[in-house]
C-alpha cells in the first residue's frame, strides 16, 4: 500500500486518523469521504488511479470506523451530533489542505449524504463534488428517525442495534434475488464481497446511537431553506449503479437530480451504470467508472 497514515488534528485538539496519498506535482487535492462500516484503505486502488491522473488524495476514517475504532467497543459508535460534526470535520480538512490547489470532494454512500449536507453549509469552499451511491428524499427516514427517538435511550445508545441493522442491511440484502451472501448488494464482484465479509473493520453492525444521529442528519437534508444554500455554480456529478438498493435502483438518484436542477445548479450531471450495484468503484467493470470520474475532475 502506498497510502500513508495521516493524523488530522482538529482545531479543538481532537485527532482523526486516515490516509494520505501524496503527489508532489499534484494539480488538485481530492478528499474522499467513505461509506458506513468501512475504512480508508479500501480506496487504495482508486487513489493510485487518481495519482496517475495528477491528484493528491486524503481520506479520513469516520468516527467509530477504521483507524478511529481499533478497539471493538468503538466500532459503529457515534457521539451525539456526529452527523453535523462529521460535516464540520470535512470542512476543517478542506481548510487545512487547500493552499493554492483546487479541492475536489468524493463521497460514497454515507459519505455522499455527509457531502449533501456539506455543500449546503460550505459549498463555496470547494471546486467540484461527486456523490456516489447516494439517494434522494426517502419517507423511511422520517419513520426511522421517529423510531430511533422512541427506542434509543441513554441506556442503549452505545449498544449495537440488531433492529436497525436488520432494517437497513436486511432490506438491501433482500433487493438482490438469489443472493449468495447478505452483502451481495455491495457488488457483482464476488471477490470484493468476500473481502468485505472477511474484513474485521467492515460490516460489523452499528449502535443505536449511530443510527439515531445518522437519521437525525438525514432528516434535515431536504429542508428547502438549507437546499437553497447550495452554490448554483458548484459542479456536481451523481454516479450510481442501476442495481444499487441504496439509491432505489437509480430512482432515488433521479429524484436527487431533479431537486438540484430546480435549484438552478448549472453544472450537474448524472451517470447510472447498468449491471452495477452499490460499490461501483469495486465492480467488475470499475475502470469505466474511474475514467468518468477522471473526466469530471479534469474538465
């Protein structure tokens, strides 16, 4: 692996761990914001490709994930207010690394929802954004948040929630007919699915507190006032697999595109990839995705 350990010290003194792929001749900086229950080192191949394209890359592990959760008890744990805090961490990193280079963002899955909020709060601070494996408004978010408020208390906040894990991942698993594993919804690439299943820092199940904070953040994403804060000049690319249950097989991504178009975003594009599921970066034909990403960042 060529990614180097990166320790980001927040203005409040808190240390967040991740990886940095340096490039002394970089023309821009790319910050990757990962998905749920995964970690920065899963983006090694993608980062190598981006280096070849002339970029340098940073990727922080989320709170409760990867290098920030080396102890079992820390996995899948989010403190109160963690969704907004994560958005702020991304912006603090943007401020830290910006310098004279443009900054581009890439958010996958959970990371894409973090970036949906980011561009509302800090969109003018970056130059291009890709939302990968995302979704638009979902009525289940309101229901889920109400349920989380009802059943997630101080007593069980830091305990893993079988109920929410089954509701979320169980629904994704059921979306794939004749699945061989509970994680086939990630990709058609069986090797990728096996690696995910065998990785102790992936798919471990999150706490009730995580889901409560995640749903709290999701609950705010489509507030009209907050949406109106997105700069209309910010170039945005939406990418997803046509068989991705997170984005309702493209339907949710289409709704998100419609919302952004109504806002008047001038440079907005969408690509839905046939025969691909959630992790399009790790699919069998992922080079097509890589090339489309490079085209967007290089344009």
